[in-house]
C-alpha cells in the first residue's frame, strides 16, 4: 500500500496542485501586485503551519545548522521559485510558457544530481528526459510569445527554474529529517522575509474581491502547503532526478485546468504532448 501511494497518488496529487498553481497565479495577479500577493500568501501559509505544528507538538530543528539548512532549501524552492514565476507573469509571460520553462527542471536536476548527490542517471533516464521535453513542447508550443517585451519575463522564469532545481537538490541533501509542518513553517517564514524587500520597488495594490480570495486560498493552502509537502515526501523517498521527471506533467496540468477554468481550447498538439510525456516518464521510472 505504501509503495502504491508513493508511486501513484502522491505524484498525481502534486501534478494537479502545482500545475494549476500557474493558472491561479494569473488569476490572482489580476487583482494584486505580484510581491504583495506573494507576501500575503506566504504569511498565511506560515501561520497555518505554525499553528498545526504547535497543536501536534511536532519536532523542531535541534540546532542552528538544521534551521539554516531548512531555511535555505525553503528560500530556494519556495521563495526564489515563486518570486520568479510571479515576476514573470507580471511581465506578461503566460502561465503556460512559464510551465514550459519550469519543465526544464528534470534536465537541470538530473545533471547536477550526478555531481552533487552521486545519483545514477543512465542512458534510459536521459532518453526519457528527452522524450518528456518533446512532449512538453507540444503542449505549449502554440502559446509561446516570442516578442522582445517578454525577455525580462523569461529571465524571471529562468530564475524560478534555478531556484526550484537547486532547492530540490539542497532539500534532498540536507533536509532528509525535516518535519513537514515545522519545516514548512520555517520555509514559508524565510520566504516571506525574502519577498519583503521587493515590496519597496513595486506599487502595492490589492483588490479584495472573491476572485482574489479564491486565488490566495488556493496558492497559500493548496500549493504552499499541499503541493510542497507532497514534493518533499517524494524527494525523501526516491532519487531526486526521478522525482523531478514528473515536472514534465506540470504544463499538461496547467493546460487542462485552463481548459476547464478559462475555456481555452485543448488542441491536438496538447493531447499528443500528454501521451508523449507519459511515455517519457514511464521510461524514466520503469524498473
């Protein structure tokens, strides 16, 4: 049963929550400036996780070194990644294109996992990574914006990619014993601190309407707590290079959620891409 949960329920739950997060980010930024949205989101997630930790009386880091490692991993995986995505979308880069750039994460992580974690990444895995990336390209090829004005936005997408990639590696190497609730509280708090200086450089605006409440609740609870908890469980129990392969399905999830929420057309290239991605991930994780 535990094996079934690790290999089936957790990845698909993560895929849905993380992929749809790109769409709800767009949804929320229609009513808020990016850094204000992020700061509020992280602060809410921090208090929820803190109260859960206190109620359940879970363990906290034993020393400053553990605290530092957890904070660093969170600042990268949560803070830098989210900051990059929000800034990118605020510059006009679509959630779908962001998802495509983030889908490079399995390749980045697999390469550095060889150097940092001494994980085995054989030819079969590299072939699966390549096939998966082709599938991702088919999912969002029709949504790409190549105008000059999107260059800054794409830069922030790359920043998000690097934050998520190195954060996942750091989490695997140094935070194997982290409690999800107390560790999550530390990581969302450190991410809040990371975002605060950026508030100085933007014109802060928040429209408190139902659309913003929905987006804020989903991003604070569904993504900052739910999706990241699932990611950390998978990283703890499997090679980080293999866990990263499921990020190929994030743009697929984003495309499907866009279809239901915003009536975006689900074209044949998306369907073909979904099939190709599944083939690539199966190849990577097949024993």
